[in-house]
């Protein structure tokens, strides 16, 4: 049973990486981006393509490249369509679902429908024995990556000028604009970072298993739940909720079976929302809605 | 004078509605069965089943503002209730459904036992979706979880439901679902006359549910619902409880999806998880968006059209269909957020304005007094 702990932690790490991007696009900007899953897929295929260039080091090289690729895709989407829909989150859901259909089919046409494998770097072969449990290095790498991303985002949001502008726009768009913040520029950058993080998450997912055109769809529902349970746009909330969901999932799976675990997790979240309807951490404001 | 004129336009509007309803009823009840061969008629019955579920979405989402991405769950609950009854009928008393034999189940699970009775099964088709929707709705709406949060929760429900169905192979038939029915209420489903009977049942149920939904929307309850959609907090300040109104509406829309699922099983002959998950649920919602979410008739039209397009195009041209479907959504959401029904209304308004601008003096006078 103690073996479930690293499994749960690495699921939590992957979930967290995906949810971090959503904290930006959904949490900060109120856009329900269903195409986020396809940005994950784009990141994963970036690692797959880079194998020709860098052999088994592809995963490391892919991390920054996938960030750029997925970020650029997000930026294009924001410029072409999403910016007309700010303040209408439910319409963005429909719109981006259309985009996600097109991107998935595009991946199927470009790379074929069957799943492909990305070779894990030789450095990450083997397992770490720790106490009574063993952790594959690949899983450990995902956890470390998640922690590193959280640290980087925390620094960005709380210590950089640009991050302060982003928070200002989120809390009060009009007031931020009056104070001289170019809100449109901030929106673009926020969306770029959020989408780019999806690319990073995609690279991490290549370490867990084979990848295919519908890679993102499998994770996206859970990742949105993490953001809902954690509280909109709250970094602390996303971290705690991802940990809770990942651990709960793996332990319930151990006690019952994989299919019941999903139901238990869902019931747990609805129960949790009875206590904290707006998630773990709420940004206090006097606004009514 | 102005009241009179208003009364007149209202009457003509209502009369137009009746004429349209009668025309569609005539088309579906008399013309379609005569003109279509049995295979096409069966397909039309299938589309109309989806239209019933779409009607429920139109009610919950269009009128009540609850974007439900989990209607597949309720469709599935209704479908499985019907499927379980039919399977047990085929197995005979004391027998086991075929898939249970294959997966090594030796005794009928207690959950299945009551479904031997057709009355119990048909009651559960409505009761089960209503119960699930009412519990979820009450818990969620009472805490003022709404909008995007509600959409995400309902989507997660669909995902969890399908994973559970697939996982419980011995209980639910797993990925294959329930299929191979040989005896449907004493009729042979292969028989042409049986298919025809099912078709008429579906049309009549759809018509009845449409009238019910329309009545609900026109009533005081319906006005309250629209008011909640447009300003939930204001309605709360007026002393109403939005959670109750929303829960009732959500439960009604779940019941419609359940009935649709139960009709789908004898019409198509299968119910399986592939029909119920995140993707089919969202597809149904998008069909409503394309038909016109603010109009009940638009929701039905969208349900029929999109499923027709899906079946016809995806068989001959699967890759192209996905691009077309995705592109269509993007276009509709960006250019015509009120869907086909919205476009029709706009065209109607345009025509009326043209007519008003025509130099017929008395008509122009009367129009002036009617606030547009």
C-alpha cells in the first residue's frame, strides 16, 4: 500500500502541470479552454519530433521548445478568436471545443491515429529505493518538474512587474487600465504562458506512457476539476487540490478498482464544494458575482 | 388602440405557432412514413430520440442558463433501465443475460432483479435520472455553484459515469453495453411493422414533451427561470429561491434525456458507454447551440440536423466530417451565437420592417404605436 504513495504523487504532479496552465487561462482570464488538451498533445508530439535531433535527450530539449510551440498556438487562438469572447466563459467552451476537434483531426492526419512512443532519457532509467518503496526516476522527474514550475510561476506572479500587472488586471480590469496597464498586452502574455505550460505538461506525459491524438482529452476533465476544487486562479489551491485528487485517486483505486475510484473522487469533490463552494482558496472581493 | 394592436400581433404570432406545429406533425406522422423506406424511417426515429434529449438541454441551458455537459448520463440511465428489462425478458425467468454468462457471472446481481417487471423498469426510466439530477442540482445550486463551475462538474459526472460503466463488465456489459434484443414488448424488433410502431411512439412522445416544455416556459415558472438566467441575485433579492427553480428544471431536462435514452434502445437496438461520455454529451449541447439555444423548436431542429449530418457524413467521409464539425462550431459561435432559430427570427424581423416601410398608410400608422 505504501507503494501507492509515489504513484499518487506522480499522478498529482502530472495533474498539477496541466492545471497550472489552466490557472492562467481559466483562473486569471475566465476562458474555459477545451483546446488546452490539444496544446498538451502538441507538446508531447514536439518531444516525439525532436527525437530525430537529440535521440534520448529529446525530452530535456523539448521542455523549452514545447513551451514555445504550445504558447504560440495559444497566442494565435487568443488573437483570432478568444479575445472577442472575454466575459462569456461558456461561449469560449463551445468555441474552443470546435478548435480542439480540428486540432485532434489534424494530429491524426499528420502523425497517424495509432499511439507513438517517446524514448525516456537514459539518465532517468532505473528506480530509486527509498524506505519501503521504489520510485521510477521518470516519475520522480515529473514531480521535480512540477515543483520547479510551481516555484517559477510563484516568482513570476508575486515578484515580477509583469506578474503584478497580471494580477491587477484579474482583480479589476478597469482600474488596472486606468493606472496605465495595457490590458490587452497582459492578456496575450497570460494566455501565452498558460498555453505554454500545457506544452510542458505534454512533454512530461511522454514519460508516463505512449502518446496519441486524444492524449489531452484523457486528462483535461480532471485538470479542470483541480482548478474548481482549488479555487479560481489560486496557485496554492491548484497545488493542494492536485495533491488531494492524485492521492485520493491512487489510494481509492488500490482499495477498490480504477472505475469506482473516479466515482468516489467525483462524489468527494461535490461534497467538498458543500463546505467551500468556491474552492479551497478564494480571492476575497465585495463583488456579488 | 395600442393594446388592441399588440393583441393582434400576439394572436397572429400564436396562430403562426399552431400552424407550424400542425405542419411539422403532419410531415412527421403522415408524409415521412409514406415517403421513407423502413431503414430511413428507423434513422429518422434515432435522430428524433436525440431531439428529445436536445429539447431537455434547450430547457435547462437556453431558458435556465445551466450549461449541462452531462446529459449523456441521464440518457444512459434511461437507456440502461430499458436495456436491463429487455435483456431479462430475453433471458427468461431464472436465466442470465448472455454477456453475464460470458464474463463468468453465476447469479443475477441484486441490482438487476427488480427490472424483470416492465412497470418498474419504465418508472425507473424517469425516476432514476430525476433523482440523480435532483440530488446533484440541489447540492450544487444551493451552494450557488453555477456557470462554468456547473459545466465542469456535469462534465466530470459524465466522465466518471462512463468509466464506471466500462469497468463493471459483469454488471453493465462493459464497453459493449447492452445489445441483441429479440423480444421488445412482445414484438420482433427485426420486423418492419415494429420499426414503424417505434417511430410513431417516438414522434408522439417528442410532440407531447415539446408541448409540455412550451407550457412550462410560458408559465410563471418559466418567466422566473428566465429571470434567474439573466440575473440570479436579483431574483433572490425578490424573495424567490433560485436553487429550487433551477433544480426542478434540471430534473425535468434529465427526465427528458432519460426518456430519450429509453426510446433509443428499442429503436437502434443498443445502448453502450460510447454514446454517453464527455464527447457525445458535448456534441448534443453543441447541436442545440447550432439549432438555437433560446428556442425550444431550435433545440429540436439542431438535434435532428446535427445527428443527421453526423450519420450521413461521418460514414462516407470521416476525416472531413471532423473538420467540418469543428469549423461549423467555430463559425456558428462567432457569427451566429443564437443559432439557426436566431437567424430565422432575424430574417423575420427584417421582412416585417420592410413591410412596415411600405407606403400602405393605415398599416404604417398601426405599426408606429407598437413598441418594437
